[in-house]
């Protein structure tokens, strides 16, 4: 029975050795000694056998010291670990240790000393047994070329790091550890631009080429974000463009892009701002008409267009007139009419009377519809109308009884005298009506 048990143990040990041999050593920490028997190792909770780790200067992180007993029961673990106290501050946390009895527990001058056990006849048999946790604080930037947390170890030496069963040293190997500290952020992104659109802003940038893991973009209104936690986070990845949608047209949005490395050192930030706007212009008005009412006024009529083409409601009108023909090229130099009506819904009829004109003068009129983002339509059709002759027939700058007397002297005339105020070929009641409208 004993012989059979020994054979089973040999087979188990052989299988365990073969499984370990299949683990790619390149993915593990530097091994000193062998793994034919018990061994010590470090773990950061993600990688069981920690080869290296990059941590932020000033950050506090935890590394577990583990033992693999290689299928054997052990009752004591001793670990003597060297490190550089200029780069790291270390304390020991024994909570959760599989070895509750403490014989040695100290950190001084770059040396960590740990000896822990379990009361006989108890033993520990495990592949990843926690001995202690090292609480490490990064003090200064370092990128070591070799392991910087190293065990004092020589196989079979009971006075160095070891694993014991009833005083018998069992440790055959250790995995040292390399830790890097990085407190230097990457450079800012470059060529950071913001292109406004309708209810959105398209952002683009160029990422730095070294020590870069991603970029975090923060957004605010009123001022630029000052840190990676100030404002609303809209992007956190390693791309080079992003479209921020769902925005309010006319509102200015401020963005700061903070590039970061793998341990979340953030750059000082690159800044841009923009205001989203509607880029779709209103349709042009095509049915503008002009009718002279008096020597001083012309009535204009047209059909309203929309905010986006013929959809919606425009925000305002730009109505202009001139005594010479208006074109798209000289529209802005024509006289702008004040008091244009508020645009109605698309398709509704609109009208306005332009006053303050000169008599017996041909005027040209054109109009543009404007949306809330100041997009202007193309120029409308251009129309013209000739104002009536003034009823100041004697040209003394006032329409009074003297002008009425002149009008009556030509009453019924069809010879187009000056008294034919509306120029319809007759001096009649219509001319009298115009004169009354200009009286005084």
C-alpha cells in the first residue's frame, strides 16, 4: 500500500513538473534556481507570477508575496527582499496570510524581512498561497534595466529566503520582480481642432508618439476644463477624432484634451472651443412683388420660406432697395430697410410698406431670408416700382391749397400734365386722393 502511494506521488510530481515546463518562461519574472520544489513569487492580483509592473510615481499599490509549495505541506516561510528605498516606500500587511504565526516582520534600509509559520502539526499545501501583502508607495521615477525587488536566495541555504517543513529547507527557486515608476506625463496632443456643425462639433487631433496610452477629452460651457475631472467627460480612448453631438446651436462649448500614459499621468491639456450652428440655408424667395402706393411709399409682397430650405421658420429678413438695379454682387451695398416683419411659417403670405422714398423715382427691391445661425438665403427675384409724382405741384416743399388749385385747373385733362400725380393719363379723383394723402 505504501509502495503504491509513493508511485502515485511520483506520478503527480512528474505531471506537475511537465505542466510547469509548458508555461512560457518569457511571460514570467526572472527565475533564479528551479521550480522542481517549492518557490516564492510576487503577484499584483492580475499576473500571478509578476515579471514587471509600471506604476505611477506617488501612487500606492499592492503586491502579494506568494508561495507555491509544489504539492508539499510546509509550515514556515522566510523571505528576505532587497529594494531601493529612494524609489519605494514599503509596509507589510499580514491580513489574509495562510501563515498566522509571526516570527519576523520588518522593513528597514531597503531590506524587507518576513518569517511566518503555522502551528504544528498544521501545514500549508497550495499553488498560490498568500504569505503577506506589500503596500508600496512610488517615490520617484525609475525604469530599471533589471529586477529591483530581489530575494536573498541560495538553494538549500536555511539562512536566506526559504520554505520549511519541520526545519527541512524546501525552496528551490524564486521569481524576482521589476517595478517601474512613471510620474512624467506624455506630451499634449497637437493640431487640436473643433469644426462646428448643426447641433454638433467635430473634434480632431494628433496624438503624441511616445509614452502615450490614450486621450481624455473634457467639455464645459463658460470656461475651459482645467483637469481630467473638471466638466463632462466626452471621450477617453486612443483615437484621433470624435464628433460631439446633441449640442445646442449658438452655445459655445469649451474642450480640453488631456493625453495620458498607462499609469494615468495626464498632460497639461490642449484647448479648443466652438459653437455648433445650422449650416443649412433657407430657400430663396422667388415671388417678391412691388407696388407703388404714393410718391413716398411702395408695398412689397412675398411668400415666406423656411429655416432649412422650405422647412421650419426663418429668423429674420434682410430687405434692401436701391435706385439702380440690384444683383447678388451689390446686394450688401443697397440700402437696408429697417422694421422688416418677423418671418412667418413657410408658405405664409407676408407684406411690408417701404416708406421715405422719393417721388417719381424707380426703386429696385430684393430680399434674403436669414436663419438663427445667420445663414442667409440666396438673393430673391429683383423687382422694381416707380413712386408717384409728388403732389407738391408748385415745388414749394408743402402740399396745400395752392397745389389743390393747380390740380383743379387741370381737372379732367388727358394730356398728362404735372397734375396727373399717379401718371395714369387722367387728372381725376385718384390724383385728388393722392394729394390729400400728402397734404401738409
